C-alpha cells in the first residue's frame, strides 16, 4: 500500500473512532454502584485542594454506594441508607456490584508532554553511561531531538500516537490530563502540536487541558541570540495561539541552561495579556528563581522543584500556586528528590503528576507515580492519593469539577479489582489495580 493510502486509511480510522467516541460520550446512563468496600476521596466541603496536615486525611466511606446520573455524581453514602427501587431496570439504572472493591476519583495528571513523535531510547543509554540531562541537551539531543522528529510527523500521525497513549493511561486510572506543546519550537510546529491537542479534546473521553510551551528549549540557530527566540515566542507565537484559542495555560522551562528569570517574566506577561494563566517548569536543575517568579505571576502550579530550599518554601506559603512534584522524571534521570516531607510539614499543598514525555519520563502511569510518591518522597498513601487526585486537579484548573467524590462533580471514577484497602494501591506497584473505568458517567 502506498504511503498516501496508508495515511488516508489512518485518517479514515481516526474519523470512525472519533464518530463512535462522540456518540458514546453523550450516551450516558444512570449507574448505581453498590456494596463498595470503600469509597475513597469523599469531599463534602468542596475543598479546592488540601494543604499540610489536611493532606494526610483521606475521607472514605466503608460499605458505600455511589449513584451517577447525566454524567455527574448525584448521590453517595453508606449502604444502610440506600433504597433501591424495585423497578430499577425499568428506570434505566445500571447496577454494578463492587463487593470487595474500592472506588476512587480518577487520577488527574496535571503535567504531561504526551504529544510527541518517536522515542529517545538512545539517550537513555547515554544517561546510563553517565551523561547528564543538560549534557545531552547541549549536544543537540533531548528536547531538540524530539523537535526534529515532530517536525517530520504529520498531524494525523501525532493524533494516532497520542490516542494510543491516552487509551493506555485511561486504563491505569487517569480521568483528566494536561498536555503541553513545546516540541515545535517554531511558530508553525507549535501551532501544529496545539491543534493536535485541540483535536484530542474532542476525540478522547478524558478531560484535557492544553498548555503552550514555546519556551521549552532554545533551537540551535538561536543559541547565541536567545532574546530573538523569546521575541518570537512573544510577538509571533502567543498572539496566534490566542487568536485560535488553542491553549488554556502558558509554560516556560525556567532553569539553568534554558530560560532565564527575565525571559520567563517577559513571556508570562505576554501570555497573561492574552488570558493564559502560567504553569511553569521550575527548579529542576538548580535554584533558578523559577518558583519565586511563578508565585509572583500567580501561576496555577510550579513543577519539578528538585531544588527547593527555605526561600522557595516561604515564597509558596500563602500563595495560590500548587507545588507539583514529578517523581517519574526524578526517577528516570536519577535526580535529587524534592523535599516533599519538609514542604508538607511546613503546611504546603503538594500535587504529583507523571510528566509523561519521551526524554525524562516515558510513562504516564499514575498508579506508579502514587507508589513513587510514597517510597521516594515518604508520603503516606493518604497524602499521595490526595496529591494525585484533588491537588493535581487544582494544578490543572479542574478541581471544581473533578478530583474528589462530591455531589455535582463529573463522574470520572474507577473501580478497583478486589483489594485489601487503600494502602494496597501504592504498595502493589507495577500491577494494574484498576478494573472498571467510568468517565463522564459512562462505563468504558
Ligand atoms: O518536564 N524539563 C523540561 N521538560 C521536560 C522534558 C522534556 C524532554 O526531555 O523531552 C520535563 O522533564
Ligand atoms: Fe515537563
């Protein structure tokens, strides 16, 4: 088959999937889940997020029910208070018996780069042999390597690959995901990435937020004139991204060897003029000042945070910015660990996200992130669950509708396999504990 025909066939398949998904997305029904061993993440106070000691409290109901209608959580409580109408079948209610199983709000993955072309396992070998992330980047590898591959890929190919990744994370319990651009690094390719993300929003049952990350790396031809690249981000990219309404947020990789505080301030101000709220990469490689600049511009989140000291903790205190840790990147790059225990003990909130990307974290498995949160950062299972659900929902601007079990929230939940209790979720790392996925009130 010629390449053209293969592409046409792929487009056709994508359209078919799109059509079926659209029909299914709105074919929601009433669902009653009964005999739930433990309903996890109940939040009757509609907290936007949890901080400090409150992160250690995970509200649950044992022997519970959950009622879903029109895609929303309509009622929940103890089985003792449940009255099931005799004619439930006639009333169009699907009853699911969850005896021995737990029900969780779906994970919210507030930081990913899951639209990308190809993979970078060669650099993985370089890393094993001792090259650092910065050294690989300096040689033109890293993000620039992905930018080259992305330039050569069509939108159709990028959509097809990203849909497969979305499917995979859906079955490991993710119900909402933020996706960044940043492998374009020129106006045309950045717009291409963001249009792909826009299309994914309608193709996938997941809740998706898009972040413009034109300032992810400096292309080689701008190496000695970085300010010209920043000018292009500000004067060319941001206005076009805004005109097509392609992004919800704006990001900058504010770190040693990448973008400076001054670059970051200029870019964030330009983005904010167009209504793009900041969410930034900060303090992964050094005490870059990125956390402070994020807080100064009211960032929704500052992410990575390996280099967080007392000054950074003070800056985050009393701010509305969610400190977000990316354990997958710290694990994969063998980096120092962010001082999560100290941050929570100082009263801060913390979110956890996957950073799913081909260079520093080629996995979007939030169950694994949960386990890493506990083992690598000494978070309790309760703290790590709050960090991957409600707090990460806040970090992507969706905690009013997702991230906990509360009346009126979107019914994005998963039912586990039969498991002993909540601690088993991070404990049994590497195996999939998710049995049934419900998104927008529909069983997948
Ligand atoms: O979050 N730190 C910057 N950006 C990504 C890495 C992207 C890549 O290496 O492709 C991150 O780790
Ligand atoms: Fe990232």
